[in-house]
C-alpha cells in the first residue's frame, strides 16, 4: 500500500472547484478509482464532472492526511 496525492477539479453547480486529496492505494489506477468513489459517495459528484490533473506518490514522512497515515501504518 502506498500514499498518493491527487489534484484536479470537479464541477460544483456551474463552477469548477479545485481539490487536492490524499488516498492510500496499491497503485495509481486504484488511487484514481478510490478518489472517484469518495467524491461520488461523499459529495454526490458524477465521475464525468471530475478532472484529475496529477497523481503523485507521497513519501511516508510527507503524508498530511491522518487517516491515510494511520491506514499505511496499520498495514506495516
């Protein structure tokens, strides 16, 4: 399991909202799927309204999201 920082934007009403989110996943494809799932379930955003600009792996010492850090430490 690795940590990924994903940035991009999603459509909220008539405007586009920028976002940056950290997720724990096995690879980039799984990180993308996790992000789309979270945005859809928590914010009700359809996948077609999400644009991902970048996905980057985050070193363990630079993880900012406490839930992601805890999830990775539980796997170790």
